[in-house]
């Protein structure tokens, strides 16, 4: 915990304090921490454990079970490629492979500049527009391999 700045520790404690009266506050606390910092490293889990009485092992289990929680920082733009059955049969694997090739990272990794993270997702419920890609909540329908370069360039252009 020595690595966390005092202001971060204070903020995490304040998040925990919001849910003192709740019967099962863990998901709400983790969700707020994820929103605030973008990930939930072990040292933050330790603070939450001390404040809530929930073991670090249980917190770690929750963080690693749910895909919307992360142990590592994610990029500014999180590219989620659905690999559910409908998307997969319509070429989603080739789409994620193209993102990986262009960004020089694998699924679950973040570019060195911190701009992009690629996430392989299970069904996102967009089967009618397969293969579907999401970037920070924006849904791209029927994404072809040939469209991937333009999508990446769209987000790179926002940085210039």
C-alpha cells in the first residue's frame, strides 16, 4: 500500500464509507473504484478488505470473475470484440486478429502509449449485427476485417 498516494487512499476510503449501511456493499464499492481509477490492483483490494471485513481472497475472486473489473490499467480506448457464437461464425476472430496486428498487442493487453486495450468478449447480445465491436460503449455493427484499419485511425486522429 505504500505505492498509493495518500489522496488515492483517502478517495478509496470515502468510496467504502458511501456503502457502510449496505448489507452487501462489495460490488458497489468495486464498481465505484473501477469507475474512478480504471482498475483495481491488489493494494486497493487490501484497503477495501480492511474497511469492509471481506477477505482479500473473496475480493480478488469477484474482481477476476467479472470481466468489467480489471487488475491492470486499461487504455483510453477499450476495444471489445464479441466472440460469442453469432459473431464468431461471422468472422469476429479475424476482426480481433486484425486489431491485434495493427496495434501490436494481443487480447487483454494495452498498447505502450496507453491508448488502446483489446478485450475479447463473450456474447454481448448483439447477435443481429454480428460481428460486433464496442469501443468505450460505442457499438460498431457488422465489422469487417477491412473496416478495422479505419476504426483504429478514427481513434488515433482524436489524439492529434
